[in-house]
C-alpha cells in the first residue's frame, strides 16, 4: 500500500505470496508488472521492462516481490542483478539529465 507500483518476479507459475501480491495489486487498482524469469532470461532485459514500467506509471516508490528463496534459490541472484541494473540505468539517466542531455 505504501508503493506506487509493484514488480513481481516469478518462475513459470505465479503462486503463493507472489500470486497474493498480484491479486492485492489488482484489487487495490495499483499498477504491477509480472516478470516470468522462465521467459525473461536476462536480468538486463528485466531491468529494461522495469524501467519502462516505472516511467509509464510515474512510479517513485517501487515494491519488489518474488518467490521465497527456499522455493527458488536462483531467484535472489536474478532479482539482485535486475534491480542493480535498474539503479545503474536510473543513475545514468539522472546524470545525463543534469548535463542537459535529453533521454533517449
């Protein structure tokens, strides 16, 4: 409830807490983005999707959700890499904006 939107990482099937999070977002009419890492294989591709989602919905506070590490051990590394790339892209865009370079 404290975020402007949510990104939900999952592997093939949306279940458990990830499904509950999606359902709550829909119920509260909050924007959400589903990232199926079975289809989006690269963290950089996920980061681009997230950045487009953030821009499209003017999100300032982003909630990040996903499956428990016990159910998806590789998920932590994927999400960490994707979110790190988002921060890198955001910082880069911010720096360019300060220099007066228009976004691409």
